[in-house]
């Protein structure tokens, strides 16, 4: 689970799910984790907007 619009002082929090996707794709690449890893079918991604409580499920393939 990832958070959107967190107002905590001194923390840079993404405002959109696509910003998290970009950051996670970058992280996976730096760690040499293939997107088609063994646990891909069991890995779920969800953003919660702390400003309004909306949930945004997403897939990392969205920006490939």
C-alpha cells in the first residue's frame, strides 16, 4: 500500500498513482527485479489518498 497527498511536514509524497508507478519502476530497475518475477501474480499495489480516503489499485505494467 502506498499513500497519496500525505500532508506530513518534510515528506515528499506523490500526488497521483502514476507518480508511484514511475518511482517503483525505477526502484525495480535499480534493484534488478524483473517485472515478471515469480510472485507477480501474488503482488498487489494500492494507493490510498489520505486527503479523501479514495483507493486506487494499479499495476506496474501501466507505464511499460
